C-alpha cells in the first residue's frame, strides 16, 4: 500500500470519527432536553445516556452487537430521541432506545416514518390520565453500601424531580460531631471501590444535619431504632 493511500485512509478515518462525535453530541443534547424539560430518561441497551462523554455513546453503539445483529447506528438513536422529544404531554418515564431501535429495525416497513413508529409504540406514555403523576418522597433506612448505591441511583434519575425524590436517610450516629459524621458519610458516597467516583455538587449543613447533592436537599436522621425516627 503506497503512502498516498495510507494518508487518505487515515484522513477518512478521522473524518468519520469526527462525524460520529458530532452525532453523539446531538444525542446528548436531546437526552438533556428530555430529562429536564419532560422528566424522561433515555438509556441505550440499559446504558445511561445522561452525564456521559460522546466517546462513551459511540462505544455503546459498538457494544450493540451483543444485543442485535442488525446495523444499529448513531443516526438511528438520534432519530428516535428526536421523535420522542416531539411527543406532546409525554409522561415522565425511562425509555430504552436500544430496545425501541431493535423493534424499529424489525417493523419499519409497517410505518410511514420513524415519527409515526415512535408515537405508535409510546402512545401509552402520553395519555392524559398519566399527566397527573405526583413525585414520591423516599426515605432510606441505613447508609451502608446498599444505601449509598441506592442514593446514587435515585439522584442520577431525579431529573427535574417528577418521580422519586430522596428526602432523608436514617442511620446510627457513630461520631459525636455531626459535621464530622456527614463529611465521613459523604466521602464514602463520593468514592466506591467497585462503582467508582460519584460526581456532583455537595453542600454539607451541619446545623440541620442535611446535605444538598446536585440540587436535592437530603436530611440525615440519627436514630438507633425505627421507633426513634421522627420523620
């Protein structure tokens, strides 16, 4: 293979990568709009799409071969996300674009376009009856490893607060100083040896034993037994 051919192939590869990055950024833009404007969380084959890098989005598509033998491209994911964003009165929900996309590849000949397909498959997500969903407050009893993982999951899916809202965590106080206790607990939440770093904005207030994490104000209730808890 001569030098010019190698140079052209290299240039073409870089251009393809840049185009894929642009598409990934567009996907993330729509993901953010749906999360904050409509309370809809989009995932791709169970991989979260919010708060990830464009390169991760591209990697998720490469991994899609584990789930389907069809050609699952970034263009398809972007088109599905845009079609969902055009739906009126969509209910706060979690939608897997991977599953939806696999169905489209199998049934696309039955629909005029992808917008008609999405409206057909997700019509139950835009019923008027579902528009009055009230947020549900959550109190966790215990802040060991499972409690911290649940805290991560709830906070990551809070969005604009239409669904679950973590309001308080009940635990036994191990330190005499409340501020030291909160600092220790939050340090454990931020870093997990298995699940890695939990990124966010943390504001600790020892006066009322609360922590504000990514906009969610969470109270720590210290009690040795459920009967002692003052909700």
